């Protein structure tokens, strides 16, 4: 592939900045506030990663995902996860059909809701592990296997899953192997006071808001290619690797705080996610080079679901976010502790 010259790089950066700004403006017609949340999800889509959205009920998680799909002209399906949901309810099922002219019976595959560009797995922790695992192959391989036949999923393909953090009864904790498949965990918090007033005013009036499509799947796939073309200097990659390795207890790279408070640290996928997210963030902010601040900004969504506090930390109320803050403080950019 031919490398871009400086003029082409500048034009590409300007073009992407404009597209992302228009996309976020369009989404803001429906979603009030939550700008950082929207930016993190758009970065996740721009690098081809799945996102886990965590927040209490009523914060418009489902509406946000549907609005993004509309603004990107992507096919959208929503699956409400429940305790009785079966794997075939997600992936699809085979039915036997009889040809009336010949009398022959043949199996035909009926695709499930996973066959879309953006799949919203709503309250994913309400289904048992067998059903949750049905997503694993689709998320990792972008394909579904049924009756020994593999069916490719249309690109681009993303799973955006939501979790309700306040209810434990009737829920099933996502296994760490599946959590690691999510590029980001995006936390959606309560709106600010002025935003909440605007939400109430807008949603109780007799009016509707139409979302115009800003891009399509082909452009999104092109953006994914451009993101990977953004260079990351060796010292940036070293910083991301040291940050991830510092999260692993009982290793030579662990900081003291990790050994005291972490049961399980982040794996290699975390480093990949840090750099890819940092590349997209740099592009969307008008730069074709990655800085340390880009990696630091990605640390929370990348690491918060990959770091497991131990019993001591949980007893003292130390969260994964507190551990990430300490890791960022204890991991210098120059490699010297």
C-alpha cells in the first residue's frame, strides 16, 4: 500500500475530523450530553471493536446505540437478553422444508438477529453462560456456525452490550474470557443538572427528531484502515506495554499497589486496544501522530473491565478505576520509576 505524503495526511485528518464532528452533532439532537461516552463508542467503532456499556436504567443506553446506527446508516438489531433466551435465538436456526414438487426435504438456515451491522445485546448479564457464549464466535471470528456450516457476518460488525450494575438477582456474571473480547467498557453516568432539565423538556414535548445519516458502512471500513495507518512511536508503544504489564500482580513489572490490590491484571489485548484507541483519538482531534495523552485517555475504558480487584481491595472499597489511576501515576512516560 502506498504511504500518504504530508499533504494527504493533513487532508485525511481534516476530513475525518469533519465527519466525526458532524456525526456527534447529529447524535446530540437525540442524546443530550454524554459527549465523552459518544466519543468513546465512536472510537470503538473506528477501530473495529465491541463495547460494553454499563449504567443504571433510564440513561438512554439503548437509544444511544440506535441513534448511532441510524446516523451511520448501519443495519441495527436489538436482542433483549432474558434467562430463557437460547443460543439459537441469537445466531439463527435450521428448519426442515419440503419441496412440494419433488417431495425432497432440505434444511434451510434462518439467520438470527446477530446478522446485522450493529447488534445491541441488551442486559447481556441476564442470560446464562451458554447463551452469552453464543456471542463469542461472532465477536471474535465475525461468523456463525450452524449445522456444521459457517456463515460470515456482514462487515462492519459490532456488538454493543449493556449491563445494569445495580441488580444482582437473576443475573449471570460475564466470564473474564468474554469480557476481554470487548475493546472498551464505557460507563454512562447521570446527566448534569442542566442536561437533565433539557432531557425532560425535550422528551415530554410533542415533537420528533429525525437523524440524518452522516456516513455508511463503506466509509467506516475505510476509517478503520486509516486508523491503523497512524504511526505510533516506539516510546508510545513502550508506555502502553508498561502500563498493561504494571497491572499484573506477582510479576517483575508490577507496582506495589498492584500486588496489594489486584487479583488479575490485563492481558495483551489491552495493549492492542490502548494503541488502537489512541490512534483513533489522535485522528479525531486533528493529529496524525499518537501522544502519551491519547494513551492515558484510553486507559479507563480499556482497563476497567480487565483488572479484577482482590478481596482486600473490594473490602476497602478500592475499585478498578482507583487502581487504574494509581497505575497511571506510577507508570512514567520515560520508562524510569
